[in-house]
């Protein structure tokens, strides 16, 4: 399995393409192992990686994000230890740091020597890391859908439905304490692909309340105004700097601009 991952990376041109392809294959392999272990049988897959795997989001992602749908008796620690064993059997040198004492359990999978083996670093100690998060106390109101995908391996997961994924992205834009360019890129992509898309407002409001959002809450009539303000006031130099290394096509950064994003937000007939 490691040899195949290195073969995939070697077939790509450029540092970012090699790194992103290598990471994405590892994400798919981790998902396969965890799916086989039924770690996520009661969880929904969400976030940037889910968008890419399910809807072909034209940017790469770093993490694997899940949200608990119903109580789960599976041991997070046991599943992560099984994952480590499987990765070692597949030829990888890995270490895993994890914490299951918080509402959002996480595991940070660190691949040793892989960056050097792929020709991405002269240093043996440089790590490639993938984080796995599972929210055990998510906001209520999300919608779900089952889906079978084939991303290197056939996988079957429960996903957030599209309105809930959009609500989650809006929540990130309104509540995140720093500028993450990938949030803005994803918003632009959402609004260009689903021009009449509407977020799951109940889920969005519940998420904002759970994270102690201050001020007026968005509703089905004014949510675009909230986005307009955030997009207009953001530092677009930071946005482009954050997202550029994750784009599948570099040319997307030319189209992905503040002006074009604002036009997409304004496209709704009820916008004022």
C-alpha cells in the first residue's frame, strides 16, 4: 500500500500536487480501515474532505471530520490503535497522538519518513500529518443522507446533506476567530454550483448558539447579508495565501476573488 501511495505521488507534477495526492490517498485508506472497524457506523462524515470525496470540491483538504449521530459504544482508543496496526502492516512508519476526553475527540496521525520517501523533503524527520475529529456533542438539526463513494476504495458513509454542509460552512465563516481562506473558497464554490442553495437555518442557528455567537442570528431571509459583510471585510491577501496550496487547478485562484464572491452572494433576488 505504501508503494502505491508513493507511485501516485510520483506521477504528479509539482510539490503541491504530489503532497496533496499523497495525503488524499492516505485519507481514503484511513477511512477504509475505520469503516471496516465500524468506528463511524453512528457518525456522519462532513467538512472539506467530505465535500471533495462526495461532490468533487476542486480543492484538497487536510483533516477527516465526523459528527456523532447517536450514542456510540465503540471505543475511540481501540479503533485508533487498530488503525495504527493496519498502517504499520501496510508499510508506514506512524505515530498517533489522540484524546478522547473532550466533546470533540481527535487523533493526529503522523507519518514518519514518508515525505522523504516521496521526494518531498530531504529530511527523514519531516512529518506528514492527518487529523481525525469526531464531535460527540454536535448541534441539533442537521440532515443526513447515506452515500456510497469510490475514492481509491469503495466506501459507504452517512453524510451531512447539502443544506447542512452549507450551514456548517457559514457557521465557520461567522464564528471562526481567524481567517481561513479555504472557508471562503468553499463558499464561492457552493454559491456558483448551487445558485439557489439554501442553508439548513435551524442547524446553523443551533451551531452559532452552541459556540456563543454574539449578536443577531441569521434567518432564511437575511443569511446572505451576514455573508456579504464577512466577505467584504475579510483580508483577501490572507485568503488567497491560505488556499493557494490546496487548489486542484491554480487558475481557480484567478476567478476566486472578493468581487466575484460578493456577486454570487448578491445573486439571490431577495438580496438587498
